[in-house]
C-alpha cells in the first residue's frame, strides 16, 4: 500500500489537545503514514504544531499546502464560523475531510457541505467524538437487542459564558440520537436565562420524544458546579449508568454499569477500554480519526455521515434561536 498522507487545517486548541496526539499515535502504529503538512493563519501556531507532532511542513495558506502535498485526508479543525466555507473549498478540490463539529451552524451550511461532498464524490466525517468514545461504544454494545424506554443525558460545565453554547450542546444532542439509534420526533425546550452571567447564558432543558417511542431528557448546563457528562438508559431488561471521561474531569476514567433487578451484571471502568488513560483516547478522538483513516486506506465505498448530522444541527440551531418546540 502506498503512503497515507495527512494534512491539518487549523492548529489551535483542539488540534493540540485532541487530534494532534491521535495523529502521532496513528503514525507510530502505521509506518507508512506521512504527517505531511499542517496549516494555521498564525505561523507560530502552525510551527508549534509541526514541532510537537512531527509534521513535515508548516503553512499559513491551506490552498498552497494542498496544491503542494496532495494529501489522502484533510482534517479541518477551524473555528465554527469558518467550517462551512473551508469544508466546501477543500471538498471542491476533491479531498476527503474529517471536520470538527458542528458540521455547520444551520441547515443551510450543512446542506452546502453535504451537496459539495456528493458532487465531488469524496468521504466526509463529522468529528462527533462522543460516537467514538470507548465507553459510549461499550454502552451501545451492552444494550444491543434491548428495547430502549428512556435516556437521560446530563452535560454539566463550569463557568461557560459562551455567547453560543449550542455548538457544545450539539454533542449531547447527537449522542442521544446515536444511543437511541433513531431520530428525534419532537422536542420541547425550557431555557433558564442567567443574564447575570452574560446576555446569552442559559441552562437548557430538553424533553424529547424519539422516533422509536422512547423519551429523552437532556439537561445542558453551562453554569454548573462541575464538568461531567452522564448518561442513564432504561431498557426493557436493564438500567445502564455511564459516566463519560474527558479532559481529566472528576469522572475520569469513567465507567459504565448495567443493573438488572438487584444485580450489577456488568461494571466496566473506562481504563479497561483504552491503551492509555489520555483524553485523546478516552474521549474518542483517537478512534474517530483511526477508523476514518482506515476506511480511506481500505478504499471503502465513499462514506458521508453528514446526513445523520442534519437533525442535530437543526436542533442545536433551535437552541441558538431560543425556540420552544421542535417537530421533525
Ligand atoms: N470535539 C470537541 O470536544 C470540541 C471541543 C471544542 C471545540 N471543538 C471544535 O473544534 C474546532 C476548533 O476549535 P478550537 O477550540 O481548536 O479553536 P481555536 O480557535 O483554538 O483554533 C482554531 C485555529 O484555526 C485557525 N484558522 C482559522 N481559519 C483558518 C484558515 N483559513 N486556515 C488555517 N487555519 C485557520 C485559527 O488561527 C486557530 O488557530 C471548532 O469547530 C470547535 O467547534 C470541538
């Protein structure tokens, strides 16, 4: 097999903490991987990333990088407001793209990316890392074949005064859809405005009816007391409790438990599911990159998971616009 060449656009926080370590590990396990180029508008950031993770060349213009290096995949880790324009341009050039969430701020943006991917006939993955978090994968495996009755998802953060928390909330919205294995039928939203922390700051409560008849409750709290993400699922046979690890939060390395009657039938700590207890493995960054790269290297049919992301983008946009009810 010929060399597999990776290029990165955007060398900021997520690149340094989540993705860069994943590329380094992937390259150490696949000798024919070439960490070809990284690009940031800020030369110092591009150089720092190149040095830290062993990329061959650093750029400040992604077009020049792509024209010179012709990579097999482009990882787009830019700020939300530029994702759509950059993704469309890169896809137009015919490169497969893994793009950081959200894959658009509204349906118009995600539709533009999706149409361009279809026109260019290349693979795209939206980096919703909860889908690839080893404990979430294990939870889904344990529940297989059981009928889901309800899901609760608690996303708590501390001191998050973001003007637009919907771009973080979309993780929980997508994760619930992924765990339920179906789309949302309707959602009622309640906003607890916290103007003392800034004009747009609000805790968000969602009650959703899912298409498979289950009910989901999401509590999305930017101004909580700690940083955790916890999921509870009741099925027709058992109750599941998952504590997800990320960024060294108090639940690290996390665990998932299955209880049926008075018994704990499964109790799986997160550290059993990863090689090393590092945020980039525990939180799914490694697996989301690794599995996408493997698809591309094995010439798997063109795959685009953006269709499945349209509804999470629509629902996150409801939060942005403080809509009270969503119906599919
Ligand atoms: N998966 C997660 O848990 C998670 C968490 C936070 C953020 N994110 C997502 O990650 C993405 C990046 O967030 P971040 O926190 O790293 O932001 P950041 O601002 O730290 O980094 C983004 C970098 O992109 C660079 N950039 C902007 N336009 C560019 C261009 N045209 N060419 C090259 N570089 C360009 C900026 O200079 C900046 O260094 C966002 O889409 C965000 O939603 C994901």
